[in-house]
């Protein structure tokens, strides 16, 4: 297979997981319907999940916390047909548990089955710059809520500002993976927890606007780290079976 794809010698027939899933791992009430409104939305609450106008591709990415490059296979309609999901749990729970229940729901209603494989693709290694890291050791004993906000700048530019506390270098690599939608692996060898702020106007490695800096220069200037292009290992889910959802 191209790009050094290495199959994990195990196929996971997810439909079989649907049998014997404990009640605590299922929504108490769940509705899956085709979307005809065109309105899109995602809302995760302690005892309620609302997803609107998402394809099955998007639902799987949401449920399993995947980037687009980490999902392949499946029928053509998986990328075109759109659905609404409304579901409630028996009691308030964590976002992680809500997403686990969403996984079970996709198995049950879409007859979903897939296998996992390891692939080698172009990504980035996060390394320390020549001038050294600019991450401040965290003073917090427990991680507070991180924050993100968007601020206008220069009349037409918009700055995204992410504030992070009590995160380690591996956490930062995960954050950058989600922001850039490309795999980033931690090769900094930094230990400990850190507080840092990341501000940027564009995630483009080579923005067309001369007034915008690339994400590479921003990470080096603000965090004292660099992103180096490298082939990295990543996990991919390959959908082997999916059917139109069953009736509610």
C-alpha cells in the first residue's frame, strides 16, 4: 500500500459491539432523522446531545474524535446524506461519555462496522527552536477550563486567541493536530505542565495576505517551538459497512 500503510492485524466489527453494550452506555431516548432544513449545529450538554445537518462521515469524526484524513471507505452517501440526531441520557454525564454513547448509537442505527489501520502520512514534528521554548511552567495544581476567543484586528483581520493552562507538550501536539487538521507529534522532550497563549490570524502555512504570518512563524515566535515536516504514523478508520439509519 502507498505511503507505508501498515495494517493492524485486527478488524473491528463494530456492529458486534452493539450487542451487550450496557444500558449505561446507551442513550435513554434517541432520534435519528434525515435533515431537510439545511441548518447546522452541534450542542453537547451533560444529559443531552443535539447534532444537526451532519453527514455520517461528520458524525463518525465527531463520535471518535477524528480528523478527515483519519476516515475512509464507506458508501458514497456517507459524504452526502445529512442527518439530525437528538438524544438524551438517563442522567447527567461527561462529554466523553456522551460521545461513547454516540458511538453505540451509530453502530445500532447505521449498522456501522469498520477496521483500524496504521498509516504513514506527511505531518509535522513539534520540536524546540534554537532559541529555546517560551512555555511558562504552570502554577495551577489542577487544569482549569481552557478558553478561546476571536478578536478583531486592523479593521479587517480577525485574531483567534487560545489560552491554555496546565497542558504538557503532548497535549499541545494534539491541540495543533486539531487546529491544523494534520498530524502533529511531540518531539520536544519537554517535561511538565505549562501555561501558554496562541494567537493567530490564519492557519495557512503560506497565507496569501501579506499582512498575515504563517502558523509556523507564529508558533516559533510565541512558543519557542517549531513545526518540521516529517512522515508520521497515524491511525485511520476504514468503514467496511454502513446502511441508511433504521426507523426511530
